[in-house]
C-alpha cells in the first residue's frame, strides 16, 4: 500500500512532501507542523521504519487523516484568501469572491464542527474543535485586518508572520492608558480638521477626514521605532492629510499653518514659496520613553508619488553618512493615495530599488490612505488589479488591509509592519481603507460622480466618535472625557490662531536646515564669481598613480590592464583626456574629505566605455574601485549601475544630495535625451525646489550630447529645455570643451560654500578626440573658465566672430584650419547659465573690427542654446544664426542626411552667402 494513499483526498502534493520530510527528520519541519504530526501515535505495529502503512491497519486512520488534512486545507485557504472576506470597508459592501471559505468547499460539513482536530496545533491553540478553529481563523484573517503574505518564499518569514498573527488572534490588548492615548490622537486629527473647516470656509486643505486613524498610527510607530533604536524618521506624503500630520505628528506650530491659510506674504523678497500642503518640515521629538528621534517630512509637489523616490534618497544619504553599521536606524515611511499607488509608474521603479545595493534602505513602510476614489474616478476604473497595493508583491512584501474606522486595528497593523521591517529589513505595505468626507478638495462636489457613496458617507460617524463609543461601552471613559478632550484641544488652536493674526509675514522654515547651516543660499552674482579649484601637482601625481595600478595578485583581462596603465602614460605625457578629468576630480575631492556618489545606467564602465571606475577581476568578477585607495582619511567613493529607470533613480539621487551637501552626487543619463523620462523631477524639484521650499541641492546631471549621426534619440540632450527652466539663480548649465574645464567644474561644485544643481552636457566623440586633451598644469593651477577666448586669433584681423558651445567647436576648428581662415575667431561659451554676460561683452569689445557676429550650433534652430542666448543677451538678437533649420525631431536618422546637414551648417559659419534656410 502506498504510504501516501491516505493523502489522495487532500489534493495537495505539498502535504505529502511535508509528511515525508517529517518522517525522515522531524526537526526539519516547522514547529506547528511537527506538533500536528506528533498528534498521531503511529506505533511500530502500524508503520515500518520508513513510514509505510502495514497491511491490516484500521481503515479509520486514513479517514481521520483525510479529515485532518481537509482542516489543514481550510487553514491554508484562510491564509491565502482570507483577505478577500474581511470587514475592512467602512462605507461599502465588499466585492464578492468565489469560492468562499465555507467549510463545505473543503470537503467538510456541519457535523464536523464539534469534532476535535489536531490541525489546531498549526494555529498554536492545540487540538480543538473545528468550530473553535474556524473562530480563530475568522478573528485572525477576516476581521478588521486582512493580510496577504503566503506568496513570500522564505519559510522563516512566513512562520514569523504566522506566529505574530496567532498572538491574540491578530489583535492587540491595549492597556487603558494606551486606549486613551489613541483616542487623544484621534481627537486631535478630527478636531484639527473641524477647526480649519469652520475658520477657513471653502479653502483647500485636502483634509484627512475619513482617514484620521492615520494620526494615532503614525504616533504609535514613532514611539515603537524609537524603542527599537531608530534615530531618524523620514516621511513622504501627498497633500491629503498633510496639514494634520505636520501639526499633530511633526510638531509644526498650528500658528504657522494659520498664517499660511491667511495668505500673508513671505518674509523674503526673492522667494516664491508654495502652497501650505506641499511644504516640508524637520523637528526633534522626545518619545514617551525618553528616546530622541529626528523627524523629517519631505516637501512635495502636486505630482503624486514623486516624493517617494526623494524620501528613499534622503534616507540612504543619512544611512551612509551616520549609520553605515546599521541602516535600520533610519526609517522611511511613504504615504500613498489609492489611485496614485496603482496608477503612477514611479511606484514600481521605487519598489524595484528596495533590494539593490546602491538604493536599498533596509525596508520602507508604505501606507495607503485609501479613499476608494481618485478625484472623481471610481476605484474599479483606477486599476485592473484586485488591490491598489498589488505592486508590493513585486518584492514579495506582506500587505495588510485595515478598516480605517477601527483605530486599534490600524495601530496594531502599523506596529506589526514596523516589527516586520525591523526583523527582516524589507518593505511592508498597509492599505488603510477609509473614505474622503468631501470632494477632491473642500470646494468640490463629489455627489456628481459618486452619489451613492456620498449618501453613505454623509451619515457615517467619524473614527473618533466610533472609538469613543467603544471605550464608553467598555467603561474606560465617559462622555465628559471626550468632550473635555475636544474643548481643550480646540482652545489651544484658538490661542494659536490669535497669535498668528498678530504677525504680518509668513516665515517658511527650511527643510533639514541643520544639515545646511554652513551653506548659505547664493544669488546670481556669487554664482558668477570664481572659486578656487586649484590642486597641488604632487597630489595629482599620487592620485594618478593610484588609479593606474591594478592589484598584482589578481588577474584582469588584458585590454583592461592596458587601459588602466594608459592613465599613467597620459599623465607622464602631459595629455590628460576626459576620463582622467573625471578620475582626478573625484580623487582630489575624496582626498579633501568629500564623498562622491555616481549613479545611473552603466555608469561604472560608462556608456561609451571611458570611465571604468569599477574594474572586474577576470575569474571571479570581484569589483575593484581604485578611487577608494587614495588615502586612509579620504571620503567614500560610491558608484552604482542603476536599474533601467530615469525618473525613480534621479529622484533618489536628488534626495540623496538634499540630505548630504558634502557629497558630490552625480546622476548620469545613458544618453542625454533619456533624461526626459525624469522630466517631472527636473521641473518640480531640480529647477524650482530652492525657490519653492528653500531647499538648496548640489545634484549633478551628466547628459551625453552631440551630433555624430546616431539619429534622433542619441544626439540631443534637449539643451533648450533646461535653459528654458533657468531663472535668476536656480542652477548651473555647462557645456565644456576641455578636460581641464570639466575637472574644475566638478571641483567647483564642492569647493563653493553653496550648492546649486549642475547640468552638464557631456561629450561622446570628445572622449577620445586627439585635440580634447589638457595639461597637468591646467588641472593643477587653472580654474573653471565660463568663456574661453580664441588664443590664436589676432583681434585686428578678425572679421567674423563666432560664438559656439560644446563639441561643435572642434568641428568648426577643423574647418577653420583647413580653410586657413585667420579672420575668424572661435569663442567658446562654457557656462550657459548663469551666462557670463560681462565676459561676452568684453569679447565683443575686443573684436571690435568684426562686422559678422555669429551664433553657431549643430542643433536645429528651434533647439539648442540659440533662443536662450537671445533672451539672456540683447546683443545676440542681432547675431547671424548658423544652425540647422527648425525640425520636430532633433536629428535625422540617415547618416548621409545627417552629415550633409552638419556640413551645410559648418559651411554657413564661414560663408554667410550660403542659404541657411535650405538645410
């Protein structure tokens, strides 16, 4: 007789394998299963040594085991599908799913309810009747919390979750004081929104009403996290509920929020600010247990989910700088909306970063404030997946769905999520099912699109009143207690309101201001001032030697050996190329104590195989980073090939730079035009963050740019778009032509006592161009040149003065030398913003005999820097423009056509009789 014949009715090979494993080694199975199997006394007279059933065994044993495994199947059904049958929706009936968890669907019947089954061991309750087992399963999996976790592939994680769930049937027995504390935080959330609703009628505030239990949940997780030893808490959230969170969790004075509601002007003249529900905040909090924790909520735009990537970057920067030995001491929490987490692709990009070496943060707690509607769009139209949180399954993260009206369940779920994160250093998701009391904003009419839902919401009690009634029924408090809570809190808000109305101006406190105390915000004049970026030759020689020598005890492919050794040759021959400019810039900054972080697609080698900052050992693929071998006291050099993402990774690196002004943070695009995949980050943060939120940032974007016949998608980095974003003092834009200038540009980014974003249009063909080299002396003793004059030109002879930027200079130089045109001066503008206007005017004055002033660019006329030059410099409007004609695509796909167009532009630079409009 087959030893598994009694399992056939279970329809699950898993149980057969598990039982076989138990028979061979009882200690190898999980404790709950071991207890279950041990519940059966199979003596040697019934079973052989290998576990075979011996002839003559009573037929009752297989029948009993069959029932046991049907109960096991029932337990498994609750674990895998119980979340579909929960009491988690406070204002809607749940959708119907089939098959249900009725016992008949598992081969059991009503007569079995009072039978005792050893399967209860699996739940930690010992042998119990089926009735009792089902009662426990309902409490654990189908009450106010539903949990998805059975797809997790690590048995130890599943077992940990099951053990936690089995404690008090997935409920917490809060003490009287804890219950009162939860009620107090709920009261703050409810009363705060009510106060704003009556004092600022009709104003947008994106209230938390319907999801107020978020406030006691966040409060609880901060307290527990501090007890775990968490030192910093970094949070990102959109506008919904932000004002309540700022006041009741982060400690922002209600007075300041009232000033923002009153629409007062800012205390600074040159500052645009932002709406009140976008502003960030940083504070220190002492928990009830006396632990101190730093709290930061990042500023965010209206572009939903954008802040999530920024939060992860901020978190990682703090971890690298202060908690390299234990990343878990910084806790990121990202609050999502249900429509946004399901609809915005950025969420997927950020989730995919969770386990990557360059981007992991030891787990993020994701909370969805689920209103069950996105603006006017019903949830059934907002996603194809069952849940808005299904993106969490990408990383096999557990997901908890919680009824937002059940404050204790919400707090319990949050603490469960924190415990999981601290234990396994992984992401966890909480889906907080509530509702939105008003429309998308308080002036919107939701009944136009959800009339049935909003009839139910209009009659629905708020979470505070629901919880207060529960505590009153338990004898914990009385009605007078609730009334006093509300009266006292509203009285404090009235005092804050009166104080705020005595102030004439709104003061915006900078986000993470302690990290930026040594870095004043710079104006345009300071950005145009020179910065000392010199560096001793002897130290350059040391760095060059370090990056030119591979470990002798390891084997590398011959080609990489030659490439690394060539660095020393270049240095000795006094001809340093673009790669050496980068390596020596990074090395010199590292030696001076700065950190360097480079991130992006293929950055370790470089898209065009020029960088090779990471060298692989041939037989083991061990990674060698020579720039980490400069000195014992140097800064840290980090470089990571990113996942194939622009939006998420640039957002992460921007956040990293936001929290780490002493790190040269670089994001490099594979090709420059790929950066438009991150356009929201560029528009909402990089170009405007300081002006909106007082958040300086030193992020560097390296964007390969140049026309070499590679087609529309690999030629232009869309220079014109960045230049259009430039205003006053918001960022630097550069297009360098020499390695030395690139070296000093990168060093200036750290050596200046302020930080601004730096956009660099980097070359492709110049990486190996024989003329694009610099001397060691130019590295050591030079500085960044915003404009480079034509050193060969004699001003008296010059009749045609040509201004140009970037790689196109070398194309013009080659033609000039071929034609022998000494009457032409080629002047390079290396910094496009802030534009060195006084330097340009000095050049115009120097070449006063020139009657033909030309702006030359390889880009089409409607692209490149032409329109920028005319807007920034009045004189440029009178210059002759030598460009490609306007096109919709940046470049031609045909290499023949591309070369012809390029040649025509060059010809027109040197001969103005050529018809520039026929290209």
